């Protein structure tokens, strides 16, 4: 018995790919504010440098739990909003709330120590980013033909870079260009950071709403014509045990990628956690415990500028990815012919 013919997905236009990926700009806008300012905010609330890594542990541990669960269930979700868009929307709302409440944790000081609230918001923020982010990558595979996958991922990476650059530079721009207060009383986050987080929440929610409204997903019956029969199309759910089975049986390439990612993320988290206290101590020579002076906040704002530069480099590199992939593929073909 012959296999049923698998239809080819139609190619999408530049603007369709852009709309599909635009939500990533908002996610990375918020993520850049988190990575550039979480240590600064936690120190403002009283965290010692040697304890910062413990507070930051909440984020990757939460990601380790949330990512496979969201990936698993987003493959098996079909409702009126679609397959991936319910997760975009839920993640956007939760991320926006976390971005609002984290720098305002001192408001609850009468009930709970601000540092506890701040660390909790960091955990919720990271979990929410993962809820919104993971299905975005899968959307490229869902909607684009194989010939456009590189373009789709390159578009996402470019928008990630743009969002990260703007989000990283915003506290510095507010303080130095618009004169918004960069200092505050001890234990209070300055207005330039507060306003940056408010705008980050608005941009994140707005960008994801743009993708939700402007992007269509294939219904199950149409999606099935583009793929071999798959339990994710039929709606079968194997529960949490299937998640562990997926991890054990993942392709060799994914395991190799995981090893590479381990070392890159190790370096990234070290940078995110300790860059601000390192610059404060070794470059600006500010005494330990000083988190309210103009010099401390100048140092913290400058760290955001540095983070924006490394994200700018990645955005430019993303524009070159399709050409690099094409060139490497051509070399590989020539070697085998």
C-alpha cells in the first residue's frame, strides 16, 4: 500500500514571515531588561554579591521545567486561537505583569521582604518568557516550507537582536538623553529603570498581540496534509511520562546541540549575574553596599549599554546567516560530488 502524498506548504511573503516573528522582538525586549537589570534590582533590595547567583538560579531551573512541558503540550494544543498562539498570549500577559511588579517589589515591603518578592518575580518572569518563546520557534516549522526555514529563523534572530539592543539601552537613554532620574532612595529602584520596565511590558504584550492577530495557523486537517501521520495532529496526549521519553529518545544532533548550549549558557549566565557588580567594583570603584549613589547607577546604566552592543553584533550576524548557510551547504555538496 503506497504512502499518501504529502503536500508542500506554500511559500510565505517577507511580511508574512515578519508578522509571524515580530512577537520575538517584544519577548527579547523584556528579556534584555531582565538580564541587564535583575542583579542591579536585587542588589538595590539588599542582596549581597555572593548571593546573587542563588537568586538567579530560579530562572534556569524554572526554564528547565517549563520548556519541555510547554514544547510538549503546544504540539498537542488545538483550539479556536490555534496551536501556538494560546501560549504566546498567556506568556505575554504573565511576562508583562512580572516586568511591572519586579522593580516595584518594595511596595510590598510591609508584608514580604522586597528581595524575596524580586526573586519570585524573576522566576515568574523567566517562566513566562519561556511560555511565550518556545512555541515561536515551532511556528516556523509549522507554517514555512523547508526552503524558507533558514529565512524564518534568521528573521527571528534579527528581531531578537533589535529588541535586545533597544531594551538594553533604554535605562541609559532615559537617564542621559531625557533626564529621567537615575537615582532614588536606598532600597528603591530609580525611575529610569522603572519606566524602562513599564515600556518593556507594553512592547512585549503589543508585539505578541501583533503576531497573534496578524498570523494564521493551519487547522489540524490542513496541517496533516503537510506532514506524515503524527500523534500531535490526532491530539493524543501521553502526559508527563512522554516528555521524559522524548528527552531520552531525542536525535543525536539535538544531544550534540545540548552539549554546546550547556557551555554557552554557562558563560552567559555568569555574565548576566556578575557583570554589574564587577563593573561597579573594578571599574567605578564603588564601595560595597552602595546602590543608591549616582556613580553606582551610572555603572549599572553603562552595563546595559555593553549588553546592547553584544546584542547588536548578534543582530548583524543574523542578517548574514542565510548566506553563510547557503555557502556552507554548497561546499558540502561539492565535497560529495
